[in-house]
């Protein structure tokens, strides 16, 4: 589940994930487009 997103100054958007009640951390949008 994406719990929040942040737009960085370089134009990338990063997302913070939560899985099974644990916060995974931040992943940028490039990593999701594979």
C-alpha cells in the first residue's frame, strides 16, 4: 500500500510503502516502471 508520496526537487516522485503493517521505505517512481 502506498501511504504517502513526495515530489523531489529534481522532478522525481518517491513513494512510501507499507506491507503487512510494516513500513518498507521510499521507492522512486523509476523503480516501479519495470
